[in-house]
């Protein structure tokens, strides 16, 4: 089984220079064009069994664009939502908070966010679930 991990296209947060995380921003026109270009490439790349995506708009929009080009079903899952960056979500990026989570220990988190350990556990659990589901389908 081959898995491609794809990041969403440019979002409004990129233009606003704010932290994304759980903040739910849409794609920009450039982001939609990026998704279309990727979709065209993936169509040439070969067949796909499924698309799994976060329920956040930027990720879901990217998946929906790709799905139209490669004719593949989409599975939306809240467990694929980006890392919970707590009170930083949607806030302007400043020199003071730009890399704040990089200076934390794995068991520490930004207020109302999730730790590295929690994030990793969630990522591992959803990946194992996806692998199990896709294995049963094949």
C-alpha cells in the first residue's frame, strides 16, 4: 500500500500571517490553483483507492478539488485536524510567538492546546485506523 501525504494549498491564514492550527480558514485563489495543479499531476500518476482528509475547510477544499480530477471518494475525519495550537489559533504571528511550541518539552503545550505526545498519539491512531480500513477494502 502506498500513502501520499498532501498539505492543503495556500489558505487565507497565510495571507493574513496568522497561526492556523485549529483556526478554520478557506483556500485562497492561489491555493485552489495549487490544488488543481496537484490534481492534474495525480491524475497522471495513477489510480487511488481513497482520499482521507481533515474536516477543516482548507484541507477539505483541497481534497474535494483533487477528488474531482482523480474520481476518488473522500473520507472526512476530525482526527486528521491539524495540531491543536490552543490560544494561538487565528492569532497574528509575532516574533514572540512564532516558534513558541518548538521550545516546549514533549509533555508541555500552549494554553488550551495539545502536547507533542498527544498529537503524536492522535496521528498514530488515525494512521493505524486508515491502514486497517484500507486493508479490509482491498
